[in-house]
C-alpha cells in the first residue's frame, strides 16, 4: 500500500465523546446559554478535534500553495501566467493581502511551490516542492498523470508532517493564474453540476469570456471523462498541482488532528478532493468564508460546511483563512478565559426568568 493510501486509511472521525463536557463548561460561563453563537461552536469543535480541554492557539501557519495551469492558453484569466511567480515573490517580501491579514491574525505564511513554471532560489518561508512546471492544457488531455497528482497530494501531507510539532491551527491558501477553471471543473464533476452553474469570473473576466470559460470546462470534462467515483482521477484529469497540495494539507491536518481553516473557492476544491478520498476529513475542516465565486456554495454544501463569514472576498491566497483563524482563536479564548458563574459569584439563569445565586 502506498504512503498516500496509508494516510487516507488512517484518518478517523472526530471523537465527539467529550462534547457534553465541553458544552457544560460553555453553558456555565457568565452569559446566557448559547449567546456567543458560533464562537461557542468553534471552541467546542477545536477541543474535539485536538483532544484538548483548555487549549491555547499560539502557533498558526497559513500554507499558500502555488502552481501554474496549462489551460491559461485558452484565455480563461484576465491576467497572464507570469503573475504567478511575481506574486510568490510578493508573498516572500510580505507585501500581499495574505501577509497583511496573517500578521493581523498572528500567523506565519509559508509558500509552497507545488508546480510554478519558474525556478525560485531557496528563501525563508518558501518550500520548493515542484512536481512539474505547470499542468498541461486540460482541454487537450489530462492536466496531470495520476502519479503526478499523487505526488502533489503528498507534498501537502509532508508540509503537515514537517511543521506539525506544536502547530495549533492550519490555514490553506493558493496562488495560480487560471486556477478557478480547474476548481470549477472539479466541483462540476464531483457534484454532477453543469459547468455553467459553477463557473465564475475568477480574476474579473467579462461576460463573453465567462461564457467561453464554461465551454472550455465542459470541453475538458468531455475530453478527459474523469471518473466521479475516483477523486484522484478527477484531480489528475482536471485539477492543478496547488489544488492537489491543498488536498494533501487537509488530509494531513485530519491525520494529525489539527484544525484546518479552509479559505475560498480554490482551497475548497482541494478540500473537496480530500473529503472524497476519506469523508471523515469533513469533521476537521472549518470553512472560513463564502466566496463570490458561484460554485463555492455548491462545494460547501457538499462538504456539509457553514462558512463563518460572507465578505464578498475573491482573492484567495489564504486571506479568508487568516480571518477565520482569528475567529477560531476568539472562540477558544471565550472557553478558556471567561469566568463561570461560580468563579464570578454571579447569579445564573434558572428556568424562565428566574435567577439562582451560586
């Protein structure tokens, strides 16, 4: 059995046996029960995933996977593919949106070159794990071989293995000009939805280009005939190296019981692949936000996730994940730092309108 298959099989569902005990503490905090809504939900989920009762979130990393796409030859993006390596350099200099929001959240950004058509020199904060120099044009044949797809998934798993000691939470991010096209293709195949219903404007293409993009995706699916029941086949035929890396990151997070905050459309395509490989992965995912991309809602529903935010974001990079990490940390602090009624000597609600001294 391959390493990838070993990892996939080793992932177990989140152990919910402590849910009542955690809920009891939340209910005894100095507030009406449930009044902090999803922050309470996040605290409980974090504790169940990690197995910790009084956790602290200190070590936070957003992994931004980068890769190029052969399908850009078809004019699916408003930007040339040269922007991919240019943005990687921007990440490394700390000047991109994800860097700003990661600093705000107290997280590090690690950029992973999974398949950029550019040779980078080694640099701090850069993991050069190139599987290929961009995928092939999926309208003419598979974007990757199955072996390449597996290798790229392993890159994501290896990131978790390398950095997992003391790692409290993971965020996902992406960079790859043209990558909303394979992401739309993935959600189209896995959910059985027509490409037109899940294809958005990406970097900001016009109406004519949008119609063309949906047709390009339809053509790629027709040419490659990806097997909906085989997630690696779907990934290899119509995916991308950075999407595969994100899938591996999600698998690795689930394997090592580290909560993973999934960013937007492209990151969720990776999570979709991971969950198709082992549905137990869904329990370890925290969906950061609802993207502007129209296919994102379909992805989130398939993953049984309710996003934390809806801010009309469509940048990617891990920007939404940084904001999501801040919310998870806020929820955990509510659980661990807020006084209980007994601690504070505050009367607690008892029945309808009654108060009972503690």
